[in-house]
C-alpha cells in the first residue's frame, strides 16, 4: 500500500479531512487555516488524487481499501480523532468511523455519496438512478478512450451544466487523470455490503450537512442515513449544491468551526 501525500497544520485535537472525487487535499486549505489555531488538522490525497499514486492492484478499489489508506494518517490507536469528509470522502469517512468507533469522537460530513444504503432500502428504480446513469456513461467513455466526455458527464452532474467547460485549464489535467477511476468509485459506492443498521452504532456527534440545490441522489442518501444516525445534527444550506464546501467555503467552514468548537 502506498503512503498518501499529507498536509498538516495547527496544534490541538486531531482532525482528519477526506476530499471529494476529482479533488485533492488542497480543497481544505481554507478550513485548515480556520481550524489551525485550535486543532491539528491533517488532509490527505486519496488514491489517484493530488500527489498520491493511483491504485495499482489488479482488483477493484473498494471502500475498505480507501479506509486502510486513511488509517495510515490517523493518530495512534487509543487517541481520539474528528473526521471531516465531502461527497465520496464523506462516504469513506463514515466507513472509517465504523472501522474505528472507539477512536472517532465526532464527525462532519457533507453529502456522503454512499448510494448502497439507498439500494438497501429501496430496490432500483430509486433515488440514486440518475447517478447510476452517469456512472455507466462515464465508465463507457473511459473505456472508449474519451476521458473528456467522462469528466464532462461527472462534473456537470454534480456542479451544473457547463461546469466542465468553465473549469480552469489548470485544474482540468488533474481531473482528467482522476476520472479514470470513475468505475471503481461508483462500483464501491453502489455495491458496498455494509448494512444500514451498522450506522446506528455510530453514537458520536455527527454534523450532517447538505445543500438545498443538490441533486436527488445526494438527498436520497441523506434521507436514509439521517434516519439511523443516532446523534446527528442536520443542516441544509439554502441556495447551495453538492459542491458547497468548494463553491461556498466561507459559510460551510464557519458551520464546521462552530460545531467542532462545541464538541472538541
């Protein structure tokens, strides 16, 4: 297993940040600045993101593999940590908490895309069908050697039509490299076998954030997960979508800081 690239800042209780797909640990720079005077914040690049090498084994990348990578940057066993995650990273953060319940003292998640919990409760067709369509079309584009189309489908779905076209060129190269893993991401998120009931065992405080303007699959997951998480505070941001932590970092980060100051 490769060691991930890590950013660290600050002194205090430990916080570990999990970024979204087609992003990197850099998305947490502003949050790290906001937390650094009172917390020790670690943000790492997941497989194939930023400066961490891509998954290189012949078998599919799973959420368990993502958890194992995250555990390499967590504090030593017995020490407490707060987990913060966005989208795919939030799904991995939840799975990391399940694997380390005694070590996770609190969590912040912004729209975890753990589509498998919706599939457990509602057989397809269901609220995550639209993402399933994008997944299949994006994976087919990758197989056909057309990562640009795959990126456009994926980015426009979560960020709105035209978002890929308007993405700065300096960011496109990294996204085009990352999008090659879209089939692994989606397979892991749709097919994970963790039972919904397992999340009822996460008794730590959880701040569950979502955007009013997010797509249906994100809201479908929220409806299911927030019904079982026993200690969750749910906040919906008016006029914000799935990429809120990136498009509206000030309001999202202020909410995170306030929550962490209460629970740490």
